C-alpha cells in the first residue's frame, strides 16, 4: 500500500530541487531537515509518513542538530538527551567561553 507523500513547506528544502525530492531515498536527511527548519504541521506530516520509530532512529543518530531541535525531539519522542549522538558529541567538545 502506498502512503500519500507528506506536504512540506518549500522553505525547508530551499537549497534543493523541491519538485524532484525523493522522501524515501534519503529519509534521515529529510527528517533532520524537517525537525530543524519545519513548523508544527511539517513535523506532524513527517511523523505520519515515517512513523515515530524511524524518526527516533534518524534523530538519535544525527551528527548535528540544533540544541532546540534536540530538546523538541526529546519532548515529542519521550526519550533522554543522552540518547542523541549529537548531544553527547557536543558535551565532549565544549565551546570557548564567550566574554
């Protein structure tokens, strides 16, 4: 059974050819991009299309996500910050102090 394609805002994928975007070829990239740049409806569409397990897998294995995206994903998916690869990497590579 074919699932209907999600309807995302074009602004999320401003740097690629939106009309030829294949959601099934690179799902992790699409999920990361939607959570980083999308709004609530975009995230809902993403979760409906991929399912929470695939979304969780993609986000927890991401090399980089904005800090706010990690906190949002934790709240939505009900898991811990330490489940996210990008969070653990950021903790082991502290930034310089801003004076």
